[in-house]
C-alpha cells in the first residue's frame, strides 16, 4: 500500500512516496513560500500560486503511482502568515487536498520521529522560516523549541550582511535558554544540513549524505566561505542546489551558532525527516 506525504515548507514543497513504512523516494520543488514574509507578515499571491501548483502536481503524481492516500502538512510560513489560510484555501480549490497546518511543537516532534524513530537523541531542523530543536531521553522529550527564524527569513531581514546576520541569530538563540545538548547524540535534518553535507562530498546523493558527520568547525568554515562568495559562485559549487544558493550562507551560519550555543561538537545528517515522521503519525493512528 502506497502513501504520499507532501510537506509544504517555507522554502520548498516536498513529496515522499512510502510503502509499508519504507520511503521509496522523495522529490522537491523550490517555491519560496516564505519570500518577503518577515517584512510584510503575509504570503505573496505569487508564492501562494507557485506553491499550490507544486502541491497539485505532487498529488497527481502520487495518485498516478498508486498512492491510496495523500497527506499534506504546512509549517512555519503558513502558520505565521496573516493570510496563511489563503494558501490552505487555494490548495483545496486547486486539488481538493486538505492541508494540515501544524504547530512548531508538532513540527519538532515529527522531525525527531522521522529521524530517530523510538530511539533517544536530538534533532535540529533549520527550515526556511523557523528552526526546531528537540531532544529525547528515556523515550521522553526533555527539550523542544521552535523559533521563528530560518534560512529564507534570515535572507529577508539581513541579506548577506555578516554583522546583521550575527545580530539577528544571536537574538533568536536567546529563546533557547541555557539548555545544552552536548551529551546527547544529535542529528540534523532539512535543506541546510543536507546541502552542507552535499558540499562536503562535492555532489548530492541522499544515500551518501545520509549519515554524514559534520563537526562544528566544519560548519563554521563553510559559513565563513559561503558568506564571502557571490550567489553565482555558490551555485557553481559541487552539490549545491541552484535554488538554495542565495540562502545557504545564512542557514549555515545559523547552524554553526546553534551548535556552539548547545555545545554540540558534531552532528549526523539524516535524510529521514518530518515526511517520515508525519507518515508515522498519521498511519500509526489508524
């Protein structure tokens, strides 16, 4: 039995096709839903249309491949926008699919379920409009936070100005309090982490990037390099996704500062993420 799961993120829309709990493959289309959100507090009509069209295409693909059910969930851009319901309504109109707008807490939860299953450990997920940190110990959450800052929002409010980026990130990290995660096995999911892993290997292959270990020193070095390069120079790097090149520098700096704040020496990149987590949440309830 096949199931399709669509993640309507702040930077991209993703599709996962799963069968009997196993991911067959994933696809991604960058629609930049959160573009301009930090400045105006609203989703643009163009970004809504781009995103609804991508969801429609992915739903059509999932059904054509035999998916008996198709789920769709939306994260930070939709839940925080004044007109987030416009995106939900447009998707319903275009393809008769009901979008589940999930909370930051649930976004963190499905991230850790997808990456770790029932195992202990922690997950950092840097998205386009928010980042989540969650840590489990003895099967229970001992820390979980969702902060409204991600790679696209960083670009919107600070551009490529290193000083502005540092100031914005520093203020947002205050929301994590004094928690440290250094003694826990930590993982990273999301486009920022997988992109850094792809840069490390010089190409993107999910079977290779999955399990890649990134040290805090490596992430800091990539941030320093990326923020001194033009967007075109970043796009020319091996493994760099074309549409992510303009936001990867800020996202990388955010990840480096998160690791330092939480006293994380290294983390492991996971290609299993909130798509698998949402699938487990919905199918486990049946």
